[in-house]
């Protein structure tokens, strides 16, 4: 068996049994379940569920990720002294961590869907699941990257929260300001570019396109429409999402690979 | 015989001979491969007033058939007339009471100089065009300066790709008292086009997948259209510069695009919009320069914008409608009150309560969102729809309204979906 | 068994190792001594591959360890602080390390020896510090590696376990292992070490037996000899006042 797989396996066991994972699972079970139970149907509450996912998944991934990194530093020392490539070790830790977070999320939302969902909403569910999973992988990678950059826990923690806040709120504020400052100019391409550069926005738009395409596909003109509505647009968005997983992960692995512990 | 007597006799003779002539001398001319007539055009030329031409099934490669006498043409067993991309097919020219039915008409010439049509009615009244199927025509059925025409149960399907090189499925210009009923219109520039048409009825038609408008209405007063379906047209339905229009029980759905409307109202006065459904359009209804409209008992679901009412509208009464799951409910371009009224509608986004249990919410509903206001200024901001940032802005605006117009509100929002 | 050639290492331009040359053989216990910041931790971490030297080379069984990871199969490492994944149990932890090392490893005897049988199924977060330290020792020993590195092995261990561990270390030495220990308990050095490697200011100040160290400093007592090396000036003041017992032992807090 590949060494990364072994690390994944045990990290997975470890985190999946933690209180965090159980709380996280329960949270999605109760909140999305509650929303669905009290609303008219899956499609109606998707917008609310999406907002919760966009808020909670990055937050929990980044906080849990960085906590995990700092708490497992000593154990990582022991593991690094084993016959094992560092890259395999850290990749395994990352995948185990992101995997167990995704699993908690998927199990929570999936169970709710089994209870209250209907078959016609399966496309939306899959879209939500995809968005949540990719966000888990992105923000876990970001968390580990922050962890390996900053030895000091408090500092690392603060920066992680700041990154989360930036991706969730500040970025969009700047985006809106940008649109208003340059409202005289044709901004289709800029708007498209802006939304690709932030994975939270990208995830939101990918789900929105299935949900409220009337408004989204309508008003922003041909470029935006063409971009997100077509196969190549979806491919580019998907690629951008994966790039957002890959970039922080790669720089985390590189840094962790060369670092003196 | 004095002149009076002569006149009496003449009158009698005329009275007897006209109907008698019809009954006694009217004949059927059959057209088919093996019939006396193999060409429709020759049959029409040979026919006399009151004759019937019966065309048996087969393919006829003919065009430019001009009808200038009162006859009827009936296809039996779906005969096909193929113009082979040369000119139009039938033209009823200054002749009343002509019937054309049961044909499949194909391949009318596309021209930039002349409006070729599968069936053209020119300065002729009381004609009936029914049960025809028109395929790949430039214009489908074109009526000019003709009154009391019925266009019934036809199917007009084009293959238009560009607006500039396509015509309308049913096109009326300077006509009165027309009935357009039960037709299926697809793949043309406009599904139904009215210009200077009055006192006409458009009922039970299905107009879908046309490049521009499903129904296009200009300078046409006192018309009724009801129970039609307009879906997936490039820009929806446009009703412009007209008064006295009744729009009842129609379905406007899935009209998507940067300038797509379920229903565009421009300079419409003294009209009513009742019991229509607007579903899945980029903009459900867009009204500008329109006055004295009754908007009652309609339902809006899943539109980007349910109702855009511009500042140039006055006395628009929007009552007892349902607004369900629209991204934006009402948007108003101008910060001017006007005398428009929203009252007693159901709004699915209403968050108030009804403590006195009288069926309407205790606090007014404000259907204009801050974000929709921002979008008026910068349409590209739509990509921020439902982002945390705009939700926060929305919340702040709800607590202390600064930008959204105070005056657009429904004082008696219904707690339940309105049924009728 | 281990050969270190001219190893240099700086952290943020602060030199910690300044050309370390040392050689260690089979069947011996080496005690690493030196004040804080002398570089002994860095040196041990370099051997484990946790720190990458800027210059020089380290050979283990004749193999250069740079860009190599398989050599760690020969090393058992017992870190100072035992910190394990909280939600695994003891048995799973053994299995995990066994999977990673791809060796069978024999922990049964060691578990018995340290009386951990009852705790095999306990989650690691429920174990006391001493218990975790025993697990830590077992992990280092269970694969029977040729080289053993103990970083302050006595930390948190109860006296009985401490004695047991020391016996085990001696036994392993007699079986021909190369053993490296850092400790601040000088009695441990006396009991265990075949050779002392004294680091001072990033260099090997001394390598030799305890007797040789004492002789070189003309002292009879290891504490006094070390104090003399570490801070000669202060030591002489103290010696003059003949009040060494309490003061010197205070000094030893930061020695080793």
C-alpha cells in the first residue's frame, strides 16, 4: 500500500472520531433538515442551504485544519523520523483531513436529502455536494499552508480567520466597489474574471446558475452568459476550482518538504 | 313597361339568379396527378366564382398562385405545395370570402426586397385560413388591410436563424376584427405581429422559440388576447403604443436573455392584465410609460425580476397577485412615487406576521431590495447575487433604509397564496 | 555506524552548528551534553532528517542520508514529548507505525514489560503522560532498529519504568546497537554512557569516556567538570567561595 494511503487511513480514523466531525455532521443534519422540513421543498430552501454551506464549510475547514496542524506538530515529528517521504506524509494528512471533513458534510446533507428530498432535485443536491466538497478541500489546504508558514499559533489562527473573512465578505465588497468605480466601462470580462478568482464566489455562482438562472443568465450580457452557461465555461470553472485546491496544497507541501522542524 | 316595372323585374331576376347561379353552376375542380387538373394554378385560373377546388395528396411544385375570385381551396389528404424557394405561394388579392384549408406549404423564398408569404391576404375581407401547416416559410400568413379574417388552427414552423433574414409567422397590418385562434407558431422572427390592428382576438395560440417576440403588438387598440402560451422566445412578448388591451389567462414562460421579458409594456394605457402566469423569465413584466393598468390575480413564479415598473408609469394598480420565489420582486428605476398601488398581494418573501388573524400581514411589505437597486446602476453586480456581502448590505438596509424607495410597499400583504 | 562530516547549520543567519565532526560505532551508548543552544538538538534532528544541514554530510551505515529516507528504517526515535492522535487507541497506533515502516515489529513483549496490556484498547487521549511515554519508548524499540535515539527519555516516567527503560537500553547496547541519548540527569550519563559527546557553541568540544572528561577537567565529579566547561568564569568564582553544592546544581538546570 502507498504510504500516503496509510497516513490518509489513520488521519481519517482519528479525525472522523473527533467531536468536531460529529458536531459538523450533526450541524448539517439539523440545520438543513430543519430548513427543508419547514419549507415547501428542496428547491425552495436550496438558496438558504447554499448560504450556510458557503459560510460554514470554509470556516470549519480552515479552523479545524489549522488546529489539526498545530496539534499534530509533535506527532508529525515522530512520523517524519519514520522511513517515509515527507511529501507522502503531509499529502496523506491533508487528504485524510479534507476527506473526513467532506465526509461529515456529505453524510449530513445526504441523509437530509434521503429524508426530505425528491428525485428532481438531485441535480441541485449534487451541485451543492460538489461545491461543499471542493470548498472543504480548498480551505483545508489553505489552513495547512498557513500553519506551515507561521510557527506561532495565535498568528496563524488570526491569519486563517482573516483569509476566510476575505474570501467570504471582503472580496465581494471590493468587487462591488470596483464595479461601481468603473461602471462606465464594459465589465463583462472583468466581472467573470473576478468571480473565478475567488473560490467561494465560484462555488456560489455554479450553484446559482442551476437555481436562478433566469436572473443570472439574463442580465449580465453575452460574455458572462456564454462563459458560465457553456460546457467550456463549466470546464474552466471546474479547472479554476481544482487550481484553488492545488495551489495552496502544492505550496504547503513544498514548504513542509524543505522546512527544518 | 315603365321603368319601375323594368326595375322590379331586374331585381327579381337578380334575386333569383344569384343564389340560383351558385347552386346550379358551382362545381368542384379536383387536382391530382391523374385528375383532370394536375396543377393548382391552372385549376384556380379555370375556376369560377363559387367553385371548390379539391387538391388530393401529392407534392405540387408551384408558386405565385393568385386568387382573385370567390372560391375555396381545400387540401384533402395533406397535399404539399413546395415553392422551391421561389416567391410566395397563395395570394388572395382583393377578393372577399376565400377559404384556404388543409395544405402543407413549404419553402417560401427569403428575400430582402419583397415580403413573400405562404399565404398572403391583401385587401380582402371575410377570408378563412385554417388547418394549414406551413414549413420553412419567410412569412407564414400575412394579412394586409383585410378585415374579419379568421386564422385558425394553423401550424407555422420556420427555421429562422437571424432576425434580419426572417419574417413573422402571422403578420397583420392595418386589419380590423381578425380572429387568430389555436395556432402553433415557432421559429420565426415574431410569432404574431400586429401593427395598426384593432378589435381583434388572439386566443389559444402557442408561440414558442421565435427569434424576437412571441407576440408583437404596436399601435393596435382595443384588442383581446387570452389563454395563449408564449414561451422561450428571444425577447418574450412586447405590447407597445396601444390602448384598451385585455390580456387574460396567458402563460409567459422561460424567456431568457439580457433583453428578454415575459411581457414588455411600453406606452400602454387603459388596459388590463388578469390571471396570467409569468414563470421563469428574466423579467416577468417590464412596464414603462404605461398608465391606468389593472394588474390583478396574476401569478409570478421564479422570475429574475417579477415586475419592473419604471418611474414613467401612473395609476398602475397591482392587486391580489401572487409573487412566488422570484429573485427580485419589484424593481423601480425612478425614485418617484407616482400613483401606482400595490395592495393585497401575496409575497413569498414576506417576513412579517399576522397577529390579528385578518389574513393580511400587520406590517407592510417592501418588495424593492437594495441589491436590485444597485443592479440598476451596475448590472454586472448580479454575479454577487446571494453573496454574504450583499446579504449583509440587505440586512443593514432593512434596519435603516437609505437607498431603497420608501413609497413602494404593499400595506396589506396577503398571508396566503391567493386563489380564484 | 554514524559518521558526521563537517556539518554546518544556521537558522536565520544564526549559526547553530559550526562544522561538527563526529563518528559513532556499534555497541556503544553516546550521551549528548551541552548547554541550551549548543546545537545538540539540531544535531540529533539532522541525523533524523528533520533538519537539513547547510553544509557537510551525514553517513549512516556508509550511506549519505541527504535526499534519502529509507535509512530511517534503521533508526528508532523516542521524542521528548509524546503527543499522539487523540482518537486512535494504543493498538491502532502500533499498527499505524507498523504499516508505515512495513516491518512486523514485536510490541507484545515490550507491552508486557511495561505493563501496558490493559491499555491497548484505550484511546490515546485518556492515557497519562507517563503511560504515553511508555508507548513512545515501545514505538522506538519495537522494530529492533540498529540505531536508537532517545531525547530526554526519563521525562514523565515513574521510577520503576525509568529503571526498566535504562535496563532495556543497556541490553540493546549489548546486542550491538548504536544508542544516542540526550539527558539532563547526570547520574543517567554515569550509568549509561560509554562515551560523552559535549557540544559547545556549535562544535564538538569533547568526545570521550566519562573518565577522560573528568581527567581533562581535573575534576572528580561530573557535575563540576561540566560546570567548569560550560562557564569557567562563574565556576571559578563559585569554587573560590566553596559553596558549590546548591549554587552549582542551580546552574545545572540549564546545562544539558
